[in-house]
C-alpha cells in the first residue's frame, strides 16, 4: 500500500513539474518572439544598411549574443562575438579592448550598441564600439546589464 501511495505521489509530482516546465518554456518563447519583433523595429537602419550594402556608417541597435569568439590579439586587441539583430541577420562585433574594457558577455545576453557598421555578405561587422581617443568623432559603446563599455 505504501508503495502505491508513493508511486501515485511521484506521478502527480512529475506531471506538475512537466506543466511548470511547459508553461515556463512557453513564456520564454513568447518573450523571445517579442524581443525579435522589438529588435527588428529598433534595428531597421542596420537591416536597411545590409540590404543596400552600405558601409562606414554609425548606427545604434540591439540584439542577442549568439556566439563568443576568441579575441583577436594581433595588433590592436579586439573582443569578437556574434550578435543576432533579426531572424535573418547577425553582426560580427570587433570591440577594441585596447581602448575600451572588455564586455563580460555570455551567449543569450541582450545588448544595445552604437558603432560603425561595415557591410559584408554574412550580415556585417560592427566596430568603433568605443570612444574616440582623439575626440574627433562621437565614438560608440556597448550597453550590457545597464553598464556602458566605451
């Protein structure tokens, strides 16, 4: 009898856990879809620059960190990572860590940014995400967890 009560209790607990996970997963998917919709609207200038193959323009945008890449340590050091800005477009970031602090990123993190966009057929490259050491132009930045790295 004790075994039967234990098995029924275990079964009920497992069903409750599955429902919680399903609800949590549905909520996460809804939040991700909302973020993609917002990102698409906020990133209209980036999407347009890609579609028209424009380069060397400063643009602000936002996205989700998709992949962390090894730092480029040849010459000026750059933190490299990929950011998804729409369902179809990702940007390669080359964030100069000789001029600005490295950003403590993880895959899935949301960021906002300003930098110089350079077209390439894979989605583009974002650089100048730091201040201008000569103060000749308004530089760029990366905002992560409410902290700005420039």
